[in-house]
C-alpha cells in the first residue's frame, strides 16, 4: 500500500468518524471524549476494579486517588507488571514530557504525581524523558529554546518529589547517542513509512525530522538504552504511566519490542484533564484562561475558577435548589475529583451540590482552596530546586540503590 | 504534491529515460554511463582544464593523476575553495565510506587516495565518516557486524597514509550525539518527506530508518558537528571529495546549509571505477571476479586480469596488427589510466596498443605489474596499522596542528 493510499484511508476514516481525534499532537472532540471508544480503537484494556484491588493488596496501600477516581483508566499488560512484582521480580518506570512551555498547568502534573506514587509503592527506578527534539520538530522554536524549556520543566518535575537515588531525568538533545541511538536505528529499521503514516498520520509535506522522531520516544522502553542503569538487566520489564494520547508511540514500540528481544512495555494510561471551559479536550497553552498554571497566584486561581470554570449549576438559585447541579458537565466537581483527596468530603459535595443544597459558589470556593494549596505546595517545592539538583538528576550515572 | 505522486513522477522519468540510474544505492546503465548527462541532471559543473591549471599554480604541484586523467571530473563550488586557499583562508575536507564489506576493492580506494593528495597539498584537516548506521539500514547485517566492518575498513583507510595530526575518523554508531545530533535535527526539520522522495526515491514500503538517514550524511559538512575540532570556526568551508553517486546527499545538504547559517559544502566528484567485465557501472561485491580486492594475491590479480578483464583487442593477431585495439572499451587501458602514474608510458601504451603494435597480453602484463605493486604496497601499509592506531585516529580529540 502506498503512503498516500494509507493516509487517504486514514483521512476517509476521520471524515467518516470525525467526532474525536486523539493523537500525540491533537486532542479534539465534538462534545466529550468517548474514552470507551478510544480504548476500543486503540486496543488497550480498561483498568478495572479487580486490577485496582489487586494492586491495593500487593502494595498494602490505599490506591492513589487517580486510580480510585478513574483518572488512570486504561492499560496494556499492567497485570503482568503486578505478576512480576508479586514474584519479587523487578521492573522500571518510564514517563516523559515534551517541554513546549515555560509554565506547566495542572494537567501536566498528573502523570508525574501518579508516577511518584508508583515509584513510592513499588520502589523501582524511573527514567524521565524530556523530548526537546520533538518540540523542536513540531513547534517554531530553536534548539536552544527547547533545551532551556526542558531544563525549566525538569525543575517542576523534580518538585513533584522524585527520589534522586532512583530517578534519571534526561533530555534527548543531551542524551541521544551510543546505545540509545543504536536502539533508535533498530526500531527505525522495523517500521515502514506506510506504517508510520497509519499510526501517526504523517503527510508528504511533513518534514523528515518528524518521521524520524517516533523511535526516539520508543527506545526508553528498552533497558539497554540506559547502559549506566541497566547493564546486565536487558530483560527488565518497563511500565509507562502516560496520558492516552501517547498510546500510538507505544503501540508501535510494542510491535517492534519482541523482534528486538525485549519485553513489550506495559502501559497505564490516563484520561485528559479538562479545560476550565469544559470537557472537550486537553487544556490549551494558547489560552491562559483555559487552565490553572503552577505559576498562578492565589488571586489568579480565584479569578480563573470563579470566572471561567464551567458550572453545571442552574441559572437561578430557585431553579438550582429545585433541580440541583448537573455533575456530568460541572468543571469544579471534575477538578475536585482529580485533586480533593478525601473521598467522604467529595461524596458529600457531589450529593449536596447534585441535589441543590450546595451552590456553585460554595463548590468553587472549596476548589479554589484545594488548588491554591496544591499550587502553593508545588511553588514552594520548585523554589527549593537548585541548578545543582537539576544537574544531579540529569547526571549520566549508575543508581546503586535503585531497587532498595 | 503527495509522496506517491512524486515517486510516481520519478518512476515515470525512469521509465522514459531508463538508460541510466545513479543514486547512492544503485548505479546501472545500458551501455556506458553518460557522465555529461549526469552532470546536467545533477546540476554540478565539469571540472575543466582551467580549474586544474589554477590548482597546479596555487599548490605548485603536478595535479594528481586522477585530475590529469579526468577521474575527478565534476565539482560544485571548487573554485570558491581555491579562492579561499589563495586568500590564505582555511577549509576542511570531509569524505566517508559505507562499510558494507570486509575487503575493499580498488574502486573503494580511489576517493581515499585522492583525499590524501588533497590533504597533502592543502595541509588541511579531514573528517572521515564511516556510515555503519547506513549499512545497517540498507543491508541485512546486525549493528555489531556493521561496527566491526567500520573498524576493519578504518584500517584500510588509515593505510592510505593520512596524517593523524590532521585526521579524525568516526563511525556513526560511535559518534552520533551532542552537536552532531542537533545538526541532524536542524537538517531533518528543513527537508520534507516529499523532497526526500524526490531526491532519494524512497517508497512507502521503505522503513523510517532509511528516511531518517540523509541528515546523518549531511551534517559532517557543518563545522559545528565537530566541536572538539572546530569550536569557534563555524564558518570554515568544507570540501567533499566523493564519487558522483553521493551527489544527492550533498545536493540536499547544499539546499539547507544557508538556512542553518553555514557555507554550502563544495564538492569534487569522481566517475566510477569500471568492473573488470566492462564499463557498465560500479564493481559488485557479490561477484568477486568483477573487481580486484586489496586482499587479492599476486596470483589472484594475474588470473583476474588475464581471464576477466574485458579487452578491446581484436580476435586474431592478424586482425589486431591491422586494426589495433579499441581503447574506448578496453579495461586494461582504463585501469592503467587510473593507476599508471607515468604519463609518457601511458601515452606510449595507448598509441602502440591502439595502432596494433602492442598486444592485449602485453598490456595486461603491465597492468598486472602495476596492480600487484599497488595492492602489495597497500597490504604492507595495512599490516602495520595496529588497533591502537585505529583508536588514535578515532579518538574524539582536538587536532592542535591541523592547519600547520
């Protein structure tokens, strides 16, 4: 099949089913994202109660709020990671970020907050890839600007509390080479251009930098890409916590992994954090009022939540008391579902608000409190991250106690 | 224009004009390669007498036999390199080899013999790229096998007599990373897939490793790819001696160079060394009798020349004495044109043989002598190349006296 036929086929599919587009560069939907459809189309599995209970039993810890609330909702081979853990076998975590903006918003923090939980409960090593090359390819930025953003973003990531004795952060412009480059070539040799078009939707007008990128994001799934960490451990399985829009990269990776003699990486995948204006996609860096940033002041947060957070409450107090709020579309409740840790309080708010006894203003006030605390905590943590700490996390070094 | 349209266009062109195909992976022609047509199609210039005389004047040295005999016959901006040299400005040389076979044949030696001459007369630094990644992408070989071949080939290259104080040899699997990788990304961002299809003829079934390769061969043309050599000399012009089948890579490179703030690399390009069986293309590694290898014994050489070298002599001695040899198709005379240094002797042979006074056997005997000496000299030189010398040439190091 030729490139165009394939891309035309894809285009036709999108024309036939245009209600949602989810890939690493675009998330959009008419109305809400249908995550069940996404699971079906991508071919991953739903993360069900049984698997979460098993995780709870194995780790003797209450599952993370993102698991209890269905934020991480899909997976590939997560059961096999739990099997390995149960047998006492080791694995490692891999996550990453494309450093396209100076300030992270709350949606950006989610994979890192969750990855920190996984590192804490499983006590395993973690590699974090900053894809500054990807951002150079897709954005109108210089390499130096992308590298600077990678370093700034590393500070926010470190502020999430990762254990330096188990964590290696790297940027592609600093790290690509050696075994990592060899693995890139091994992957590149096993993916045809037509396949890449099928997975990523590349067009003939796209530059070859973009076409050459997928192997870069694939290879941190393979232990031999990190000889300073995993020398002699080429069989170590890998678990990737990420948002579901990254699934195409790892679908490709899972196809080639066995041909290269590696385990297929396992995945645990999150839904998207909704924009303040409502749940139709990811937050947008081009509209500062669509998101809460970790750099927002308490006043910013209060203004944004009060002015821009889409409410499911009724138009008048009378009508609200009578009908209650529509929790399905209410952004303050969605945000509390992500960030209010107390299950009882969340249930209480949802009941009182849903039945009209609590008003939008009261829910927003509680959300402002929760977010302000979260952002303040992050800001304090980030302020204490020094350049030396960044250097230390990014140093190419062994992690002698990574499994203890 | 879509990829397929472009590649179909190319296919149509080839169907319309199928008499010769010349690209980095295929050289074939019905009959002899028409080099004038190639110059015209590629858009390079003929290396004329005036330019060669100017080189002779500037360097006060008899031009290399490969220049006197038209082996290096085409160029791009070579006059500008001579201008720079005349002004006392510096430049550097870049050449390379795809290490696909253990033993080199005489055709493989030609660019290196010529590059050594250029290094000697201009006293400039030289970088030699061993594209072990390219061979991994195009051949059914493992990375380790490609790396081993790169190292073996490096010994043959070193045996050509390069000055270690001015020469850096690197293999892509050892060297890609850092500034080199950054430049690869800068090139990749500036070449669309459609353009790559137009230049290299990629098809949708080709893997993305191939598509990602052209930037790897492009970037040694840019001084900043070698910070250990050219830090602070980002304006240094580059001259690339190579066979003309490599022109597509550098056409692409010359397109992007100014957009990246670099000089367009200059080129000096050779024709192909003909197979023993006749002048229809390059020699083939799959037919050992099509070429003289640097590993051939004196006996091998004698047998190959006597049995397989296509002769322009006549069928019978009587007819030969009467008509003389057809020098246009005679391989022994072609080979002597490449390797017999004495201009007077070559003219004498051509005259005597062309007018029937000299017989094929006599010409072949002289050729066997010349080639045996050349191969013996190479073998002795290669035997003295130690692993330590390979390490020394390939060490990532400054070249403190590279211009003196």
